[in-house]
C-alpha cells in the first residue's frame, strides 16, 4: 500500500439487536417515561401541597382507621413532613443508587409505628387518589399507571427492608443531662440501655414523653461511646411543639425512645477524599460527631469546616471547635455570620456566599447540614461554582 492509497470502508451487513438488548432498551425507555410522568404530574399539584396532604390523610384514615393511632393528635407538622418526603423521593426517582438506600432506611425506621403490609396498600391508594384529585384535567390513565408502578417499587423496597431487619424497632434511653445554652438552645445527653449501632453523621428519630407519637429527627453530636451516652443539640423552632418541649421541659431521669439510625453522612477516613463540611446552626451536630470520631486518630483527611449562623451566639460550639483545630492540623474551622458586620475573626455573608468564595472544591467530598433552605441554597450555589454533584452529600430531614 502506498502512502497516498485510499482504503475503502468494508461493507457491513446490518444486524438486528439481540432480544436481551431490545428488552433492556425498552425497560430503560419505560423507566424514563415513568420518571417524566411522575415529575410532571407532581409539579402540577406541588403548589397545592397543604390541600394534597390533608386529602391524603383523610383518605388514609378512612381506608385504614387503625392507622390513625400511629399519628399525633395535631397533624399540622405531620402534613409538612409528608410533602418533604414526597419531594425528596420525586427528586431521586431516577437515581436508584440514592433512592433505594433511602427507602430501605425508611422501611426499617417505620417498624417503630407497627406498620404492616396492609398499611402500605392503604398509603398507596390514598397517595394516588390525592395526586389525582388535585391534578384536575391533566390526569391521565398513563400517569396513574406510572404512579402505581413507582409506588409499588418503593413500597416493596421499604417492606422488604422492614421484614429483613432483626434488630429492635427502637431503643429506650434515659436522660442523664440537660444543659441550657441561652433561651433557645439545649444540649441533652441520653443513655441507651444497650448500644445504638450508629455511625457518626447519621441521624435518628426520637420520641419524648412530653409529646407522645410526635417523633422528630435528631442527629447525635458525638461518636458512639462505650457507656451508650449520646449528645443531642436542640434549638427551638418556630411553632415547634417538640423542640420547645425538649429545650424547656426535659427532666433528668425521663425516658425517651430512639429509632434506628438513618442517613448517608458518614466518613471512611481511610478511603475518602479531603472534606468540606458546611454546617448551619445545630446542623453542626452530625459534623461534630464525625470530627469527634476523626480526632481519635493522628492522621486524617483534611477537613475544612464552615460553621455558620445569623449572630455570634448561634455559633455556640465555636470555642471547643477552635480548640480541637489547634491540636489537630487536619482540621480548619471557618466561622461565618450573616449579621453583626462589625464582628472580627469571622467571614461575613451566608454559608453559600462564603463557601463558594473560597472556591469550587471540585477535588473534595462535601457534607452539608442545616435548615432545608440553607441546604438548598448552598448546594445550588456550589453546583454553579463547579462542585460535582456526586461529591455532595446531605440528608433530607434535618429540621422538624
């Protein structure tokens, strides 16, 4: 062959795709259509969220009257929690690697209510009826099939996880300390009768005797201790029945119930990138637990903690964090204030402002914890700044 020879392409005989490949392509196409229909129909009803939730619970209690006993007398907060769960699931519906662990955790956690398969059937019926009612003329048989298929998959994952679990549905825990920090904040220490198998960074559901059946999600602020004690950082929330009762009325010696650990925010110190932690207010608790665990080792991934609040008193644990940073060179603590512009030794602005001002953090894993609004704004700004989505981890239920 000479240097300027032209090689003609070899004719290819067309071949049809194998049956297995065709089935796989059809399944992927069907899943994509299901995701699209669910998201589009949910977008129609989301502005009517309160009405959707009220109708859902009314239908549920009509279909399964004994389910009412699982819920508190005041359903106002419970309705908002339903919406947040639905939003999170809809956001993850095409990300099974994230959604399936979340559903399995929910299934295990719901054992504390005494949930059985009949309850799942009633929930599915009530959910589809509620979305259908408020979708109006946009609802179609195709949309109904998509919701039914998606709910069946989700319910099966939750029920299978519940049935496979052989640990306790909840742990009894005795309050051994209650320390008020100002008017709105308290650190409560409880001691479980036997060890709670949580990883630093996870959260748990808690029921107190002051508010029966009003379970709330709280994050332990320490690594697991041999004596079974757990610290919780609790700030009162506007209109928060449980948080105000805990901060103002918790008594040493009272018994709490603690549900199974949940959440994805954990750190494998030997197999992780360097870390950025973004914590607002008592969203510090899971970060504090991870740092507590890491501080037991001499060498760790580098940790850059942005700890934010509105005013200096919101940074209630800053001094102890700075003391830890002074003796652990892998830890850097950056305090952030939204107000008090004359304060020194801090960065000024929102956490979203300050974190992205420092860079895109594209080479680090990022953990975010705080109010839902703070999480949304911080994650959005970091994505725009260039932080890869798969490097960012946060849990959906960080404020109740």
